[in-house]
């Protein structure tokens, strides 16, 4: 295998998670070890930082602070939602990226994100290849949605799932405290895949979970929903706890959240969601005449690093460091994936999959895991998800508050 | 001092907290030790359980499960919002309470709650005295609002404050991730007292706090608010983080949340709040034309036991056990209060205050602690609040999820 000497460039993209910075730490720590690596750059705001040559010099950071990234939520270098145009339509961005890569002698490029980011990563990889610019490109997976194809699960999912299950148990205790009846409708993130909403069912293993769970994998019917809630309300003195995905749609494909507002769309053309709990709470209040409380887990579910899964943090870190190792070994045009081993105790191996195969393919919850006439989740899901949320992070504190990484963020002079 | 032999009765009342069950544990564990105590009853749904003779036999519980109450959020025996009518208007409930106390030989009564609950406790205490029924009555303080008079702080507040500060830091990281600008408006609980909203300012000590904080202690002016946000938006590329109390009112005394909906009122006549973040987000979006995200900490802030303050958990437990000790020593008609010692390291003593003095007096944030033209919180608040949120709870887990107490809840046969 040919040894390739040059600079490493790393970027973060898409929605934040509790552990995306753990992957960054993995990339940086591993890259800093290698003699082949001349520079370690962090792009500010992902692809935008590349286009605008906004780089941080990661060699200037203290190792101890880089390691604190493991417990620092969100994307410390800044994230971006920027869609590269199709090459055949507009080559401008691609040319610019090649120009910047050449200027900084970037020979290793790591992009950390979900579906859209892997699409970006794939496009860049293919373009550089077509121009015979030698650069090893690796995708590092990340998404609380857990919807990336080809990997057992995605870094970020487990910590969000642990937040959802833990908080659901706490909320269960709270909303069952009065004898006067309360319907609580909790909205969980997940655009097209219900993995995170399904995680609410883990709370049921401890007797403190939702009575009804609705995933976006099935068409949502408001009348059936009202009937489902009515039935539970009768059995449980109007105390009903519901978990619902933000992305539920009716059989015409219309988002239920759209029933209230016109939807805004992000730059990938995805509908910007939120508010479905509020919409459904209004309907239940009107139809059943009971007290209803809508709750959104909002940003908290994706940045709740204080309740992160240790397994997730370690795997996210390893995903970053393995990406660097694989690239240094000569691999390119791949994403790091997790393969669950067929062992008694939970174990994964870190493998690779072609970026082509990953990009823009969404992995949803198997329909056979959705039970109870579309309102429950099967034991198979618990068997799948429980190992992922194990382990308590040794979360560093200072004055009783989180001690996040304090990076110097030394800017690289533009060439 | 005369020794009094008889049954102990304990009830929980008002809104749940992360540590109200810790006080219950304190009461039960201490009561179970004493030879003077013939029975230990837990009232189901507070005062309603007394009126309806719905008691649990706490002597039937395992000690290990009672101790797990220290880490089990919300009110395990069930809570209630029930207002005793003024005695001169209707004696029915009072007569019934006396009847039940006599029937079960209740000689020790502990009521755990906030302002309204202390009013209830006080009324019962005075009525029993007027009827020469010997019973030692003690209030055990509880409220995330921290608005009880005569105590340095209230059990429940610190854990909620820790949730607010920690989550605010995490949200700060999340909502500053894009370079496209986002105004985030976070709504924090607190009807008339801004203690909990002020806790968001602790996140500023770590550089990850809100730009603007609004407490209910000051009249809220929507035009000034728009100006404040506009100013920060100009300085910070439209990235603005705001913490706002659910209870803010305009100078006519009208809740800002009322601007959108008609308010429902609870049985104490308090307006049921929520939605102010949504109201203000709509205004900002319209006036500034920027992206805005409203966030409600909702039930999570008061039941987030997984991030509870160890100091709070221990103090809540001690508040319960001290109430029992004081009552056994002959004290009655008091509430347990915390007095901060004038020592270098944080230390409190557990004292008592007449129920008369506590009931229905609200303690609000000193106006001189509100700085920066009504948008900031002074260092005095940090000095006050920081010691309270210290310590990490040894939170028991099972399968990676909280291991809450599992009580048998053996019902006492009605006499």
C-alpha cells in the first residue's frame, strides 16, 4: 500500500448529537499520532468552512481538551446544512473544493454526519477521483435518527435513546401523580425513521412507559388515534401517556404537524417539523374533554450529554479513530460502519461500506417490530436497543456544572 | 415533655419535584425507628386520601425500597391540589379530618408541600388544637419554585435549578451550531417567583448561558423585549438565547401567555400557565424575520431525578427525618426550615418556624439581584445558588435505566 503524506481535514455536518464531538476527538487524537499527517485542520461549519477556507489548527489544542470533546455535546466546530448541487448542473463548488484541497495539500478528508452529509461526502470523493486528485475520503456516521444504511446503528442514537427512555420514565412518574386524569402527548425527533420514538418503549420494561407509541413508518390516522386514546383513557381513569414521532404523516403523506401551520423547509428540502404534539393535544382536548399536556423533547434529546450512553461515547470516538486508521492504511470512498457480532455479550466490529451504498438510503424500523395495531413496539427492539444505552459516562463537572472542552480554535491563515 | 404514643400520617401535596420522595423516605425511616409510633400511614393523594381514608401501611415496605425513594422523582403516594374551605364557611372537611384522625389514633401528622400545602397544614393544625385533639403537626417544605417564606431555600429547588443550568449549557451548544442565526426562547417554571428562571444564569458562569433572562418579579414589556432581542441579534449574528419565566406579566398584571389563549385555572385559583415561549417566539419571528425556536422545559425540569443535586436529595431526606424528630420531641404547628450558617463552607441547620408565618407568604427574588436593565442576574444569586446544586447522586440503574423504588403499597383496611 502506498503511503500518502499530507494534511487531514475534518468537518461536522447536519443536526448535532451528544457524541458527534466524541468522533471529532477520535479523528484528531488518531491523526495527531501519525507521521504521515502534516497538518490537522478542523473545518468551521463543515462544507462551508471548506468553501470559505475557514480552518482551525487542531495541532494547537491541548490533548486534555480534545479528550473533553467526548463529553461536550453538539458540533464544536460548527455545523452546516448545505447541499452541494448536482455536478452536472453546477461545478462551481466542486472546483472550489479541489482548489482548496490542493492549496492546503489535503490528502485525508473525514466528514461526520448523517444521510445528507454522506451524500456530500460521496460527491466530493467521486469528484476528486474524477480529477485524479489523490485524497482518502472517509465518512464518519452520526445521527440520532439511526437511519443510516449498512450499519447496525449510528453514533448519537443511543445517547438520545437513553435520554428519551430515562426522561419518559421520569415524566411517567410526574404525569401519574394526580387522580384527576391527564393525557400527556410527548413528541420525539425523527423525520422518517421511528428509532428514537421507539426508544420510549424501553421505559415500559420498567413499568413507566407510554401507553401508546406512534412511529412515522406507518400512516397515521387521527380518528384511530382518538379511538386509541379513548380506550386507554377509559381503562386508566383518563391517565394516558403517548409518545409520538414528529414525522408522522397521514395516508396522503401529509405531516400531521402541517394540520396547524404551513411548513418551512430546510435547504435539503426537508420539512421543518415540530408541533405535532400540540396539534394532537388540541384534538384530544376537544374530543375527549380531558386535560392534555403536550411535551416536546426538543433540542434536549439530542444534546443531553449528561445522560449519554458510555457505549455510545466510546463507539463514536472509535468510529472517528478507525476512520483515520483505515484511511492511513489506504482505504478511501467508504463510511465506517458497525457490525454487531453474533456473541452472547454485545460486541461490534468496525467495518467499512462504500459511500455510494450509504448515501441517501434511509433505514427505518422493521414493520414487524411495530405491534399492538400500530401502537406498540416489540421485544426485538428492546433486544436491539438495550445494549446500546449501557454504561454511565464519567461526566466531568466543575462547580457542579458540566465541564465542556475549551478549545483555543486557532485559525489557520488563509493561503 | 410529654411522650405521645400513636400513629404517624404523612401526605404529599402540590406539584411534584425530583426529591419530594426523599422527604417521604426521611419521614418513614425516622418514624419506623420510634417506639412511640404505633403505625406509619401514607395518605394516597394527600388530603384527599385523608378525607377518603385511603392509607398505605408503610410498615409493610422493605427498607431498601423506601431508601430508593431518594432517587425516585414525583410524589410516589400521589399528590393533590385540594383547597380546604375557610373554616367559618364550611366545617365539613375539618370535621371529617378530625373523625379520621381519631379513628386511626393519628398523633403525628406530616404534610409535604409548598405554599398552598402549608396553608392546608396550618388550617388542620389550628382546627385540631381548637378541638383539643392532641396531634403534633409538622410541615415539610417542598417546591421547585423556592418561594416559601422563612427558609434559606426549599427542597426540590436545587435539583430543578441544576437541571435548568445543565440543560441550558447543553442547549447553548446546540443552538449555536449553525451560522445562520437562531433565536431560542426557553420557558422555565415559576409562577410568581423567578428563582428557577434565574438559575439559567448559572450557565453563564461557564460561558454557555442565556443572553437575556426575564423573571416574573418585574413587569414585562413586549416592546422592550423586542428591542433587547434586536440588540443582541445585531451583536451576535442573530444567535440569541433567552430564558423566560412562564409567569411573566405585563404592567397591567396580565400574563404574557394569556396573549394567545384563555387561561384555565387550577382549584387554588392559580392560572395554569405555559406557552409564553411560543407567544414570544411568534412575535420575534414576525418582527425580526429570523428563525425562532421556543422550548419548554415542561415536566422534565421538575422530575429530572437523574441529574438531581446530591445536596438537595440529602437535605430533602433530612427535612423529613428532622420533622419526625422535632415532633417526637414535642414540637407542633411548625414547618422545618433551613438556615444557612455563616461559615466558609456551605452548611445549614434544620430549624422550625410557625406554620402561621409560612402559609401563603411568597418569597421572591430580591429586585437588586436583577441586573442589566431587567435582563440579567447578579453574582449574589450565583453565590446563593451554586452551593445548593453540588454533588452527584449515586443514581441506581438497572439495565441502564433508572431503578425507581417499587413500593408494595399495601392498603390499610378502612375502619
